[in-house]
């Protein structure tokens, strides 16, 4: 994924990774509550993971949740850049 990502690119990444279709409106609603501080707080990250899990109707184990949190916290992702985060996720 290069350049600026469109909402359709993000929806395609979600569909390819989960096999579930979600709407652009669902993504926008979820993203509107995410702030740079969300990626710094383990509690807020857990809440975000649960919201995404619920949205795509895919159960996330505690182990997987811990792995995601560790990956986000140890990465060099700029918390102000959703594009960087999407690139990291799409490589998994």
C-alpha cells in the first residue's frame, strides 16, 4: 500500500484479513473515537481491539490481544498516522 489510502483500501484490507465486510460508515464511526493517546494506553488499546473485534464479529483471544498491544507499543508507528498503522497491520 503506497501513497494515500482511500477508505475503500482500508475496507479491502479488513475484508481480506477477516473475510467480513463492513461499511465505510462503521470504520469512520470507530476511527472518530481514536486519538493518538489511544495507542499509548494499554486499557484504551484493549477497548479498541474489542470494538474492532465486535465490528467484524471475530473473537480475539487474550493471547492475540496481548500480541497486538505489544506490536503497537514496540513499533515505531507515529500515533498521528493512521496510514502507518494500516501499513503495519496489512503486513501481518
